């Protein structure tokens, strides 16, 4: 049974992402680099896929076009509602959706041939436990893949500070070293890594977020002040009179022996 801290954090995630369910899909960067995920995963027509913390189903629906079946699970009912809507709009039949936790996952051992998650680990209290659960439900010979923010260690604290203001359900974006170590000690074999950046326009991101009253201006000031400085690790810059920044994403995948 979850302790009080876990229950409080889960409630915070549900509160934030119930509000973000629709705006999340309207941030163009959230559709970026899907081809990278497809290629790194090696997904094929016989795969039974689990998308952990699937959100509004963007990744799950993309993978459904290449796999036998995809299951998406998320703790936030409003996100699952958006995922079902996306499935219907795309006319996809080989998907199912569950409301549930990442830790523990409510599936039997060795249930899926490909288990993945995107942009979830920086919301979790224990990424190691989440990866362990993902490996548990993956079949021997199957693939486990994680795509998430990976910050230079020197800029990690500043980035976490910014994100906690923008989204109180944020916990910690793994540093590049922490991400690497997580997979090195996972027991997965044939590990591979890729990376990409997600370009985000500041005002679009603020409109899709639900910080505390007044904190939208704090976010604006922090990112604006970082233009040409890059203490946040996101290369904030001005393009066409708009502030753009790039979130660095690492993609790790490995095979369960």
C-alpha cells in the first residue's frame, strides 16, 4: 500500500494532468521525434506493447501502427479519456487503455514484448522502481525503453527549480550520468542510446501549464533571463520575436535477458 508521501504525490500528478490533458496535446514539441522512438525500440508487427504513463496516447497510437497490440496505462483518468478520443480519431482498433500506477504495474510477469515510457520519469518518486517494474512485465528477449529529460549535472538543480514552479508534480530530471547508471545496473543487455531535443515556445508552454497564481511570470522571467546564458541547460533564445528553448531528451533501450 502506498505511504502518505506516495499518495500525496499521486494526487498532485492527477491534479496537474487532469488540467493538462487537453493543452498537453497542443504543444507541438510533444509530437516530435516519434520516428526516433520507433527506430530505437525496433517495434515490429508481432509486438505486444505496454506504454507506461501513456498520457493522451500520442506514443501508444503511433506504435499501434507498427505493433500487433498496444496497451496504454496512466494514473490520470482525463488523460485516458484523451487517449481514447485520439484512438477513435485515428481509427485504430489494436489499442486498449487502463487506469493505473507505474509502481506497481498491474500486469503479470512477462506479459509484453516491448515496454516503454516517454516523459514520465521526471514525475516519479522512484525511477529505479519504475524501471524494475517495466522489466518485470517484459518477456525475456523483449525490449524496455525509456525516453525522458537528461540534463547536464551542472545544470540539473536550476532546471528542476524551473520545472517545479511550472509543474508541481515534477520531481527530478535525471542527469545524463544518472540516466546512464540506471540502465547500466538494470540487468538489461544490448543497451543502446539515442538523443534529441524538443523545441518549445515559452508562451505556448506556459498556456499549457497550471502553476500557482503569479508563477507564470516567475517562469517567464527565469527563462527570459537565461537567454544567452544557458544556466538552465535548455538553450533559451529569441527566434522571430518569440522565446524558444530546447529540452534535451535521452532515449535508452535494452533487451531483457
